[in-house]
C-alpha cells in the first residue's frame, strides 16, 4: 500500500478535527439543538472523522497494524498541527516544528522497507 492512502486518510481525519474545533467556539448544547445552522459544521466534522476511520479500517485490512497505526496517527498529528496553525491561527513553536520533523523521520524510518 502506498503513501497515497495514508495521506488521504490523515488529511480527512485532520480536516474533521479542525472543522469540529473551529465550529465549537461559543458552542452551547442548547444552540446546537435549536439552530440547524450551527449543527451543520459539527455534523460535517463528525462525518469526515467517521470517513477517516473507515479508510483506516481499509488500510488496516491490507497492512500490518505495526505499520498502519503509527503511520496514520503520525501523519494525522502532522496535518492537524499544520492545519491548526493555518486555519485556526494557533501558534506553532520551534519545539512543535522539531516534533513534526521527528514524526516524519520516524515514519520514514519505520516504513522504509514496508511501503
């Protein structure tokens, strides 16, 4: 299985989390149950997160869990951190950038012969 499936799964997962986080500013359960407009982004985020889980199951059916899980989680972390910086304007420290780099190196080292 090539990186394409991993990247698509991780991008969809990160997008779902980012949409959920972005839609929760000022969230109150009362508004969610009375305002369909406020429910749409939350439902979209849940849908994307669920879709990413289905894609993870497809990956898991074809690849050993010792490869599939670290790669999907690692890529999801990277895309979520970068997406939070770009779309939610959250800060990304030097330590965070070093961490992202280490995750990417870990993925490459851990999957060098497997992918």
